[in-house]
C-alpha cells in the first residue's frame, strides 16, 4: 500500500505541475498579446456602473444625442476647433443638440504645433463662447502628420501650450483638461503641466499601466460601434470617468 500511495502522490504532483505550467503559459501569452497590442482588454475592465462618455467630431457626421444616451452614454466631448483658424463643421450643431437633450457636454480643441498658442485660444473662445454649467474645456495634444518622426522642440511646445492654457484659464476660470498619449505626456506635459487634470489615451491596456491613478478621464476604446450617428465613421471613442470623480468635478463653475 505504501508504494501505491507514493505513486499516487507523484501523479498528483505531476498533474498539479502541468496545470500550473499551462496557467503560466496562458498568462504569458495574454501578457504578450496585450503588450504587442494584439489584444484589447479594456472593455472587460470598464463596468456598467462606471460613468461612460464619448468624444466626437465631424467624422461621426449626423449624431443623435438622445440615442447615445439610451445606450448609457452620460457625457460627451465635442470637437470645437483646431489650430488658429479651423472650426469643426459639425460643432455648432452637435453643441446645440447636446444642450437640448440634456447630455453633459464639453468642447475640445485640437492643438497645433504650428500656430501661436494665443491665436489658438482666441479661435476656441470665439467658437465656443460661455462654458458656464458645461464640462471644462479640453485640449487634445498629439502628434499629427510627420510630427512623431520629427517631434517639435520641447521648449517651443511648452511655450505655446502655456500661452493657450493661460488664455483659457483666464477666460473660464478653470484649468483645462489635457488629452494625450503616454509618449506626448512624457515629452511635453509631465514636467511643466502636471497640475492640469489629465485625460489619458490608453486603448490597448489598462490606464494604470499608463498613468497609475493620475487621471480624470480615460479614453479606453477607439473602435466602439454604437447607434445614433450616421453618414460618417462607424467607430466612436469611448471614455470613462475616474471612479473617484463625478461629473460635477468636470463642470465649469462647480469645482471646489
């Protein structure tokens, strides 16, 4: 009997080792799938109890805000302007529709590395007007064209972005939200603008890998397909509010 018991224990050890080895192999495969951006797991992490929002521009064409709200969308950021002279062709329509539907809305600006910051701020303020009771202004700072291969000088970007942010802060009495990816944050934002609320782009893996807990809004998906917009791109960006925040924290005139 003793020898049979020893054989049984050996078999159990072997079986346990096989199971643990298989589990470790699966975890390693998942890790590399996420790391190499072949697997997007963010939509498994965000739950129905989170505050979910979208961001849109003219690329979504005709947008029905009420249909978005029926699908659980609780806030929206709408592209208003870009650079020193461009106004999104759908901004006025989208802005009005959001107000009519009662969907909390904010307006964002796409920052240009090729225009003076003050001129860009003037463009935004002229297009958007009052933000009283609306979500705080946001600025999208990201590479475009060949800028990633030929990044602008850090001192130039910091100077012009500072001028832009100062002008908006003076106008709206609130620090704007800065949207960017990790590489842009490290190069241009971290050292000089860390006091500004952060809107993180991290679409391939959880935001904690990118920003820890230092974020207010997280863009976690750029391939979602919802109902409520026709005539343009089928994909729409999804965002989630940090669980330690609420929409009042993002509402102009209501920050403590």
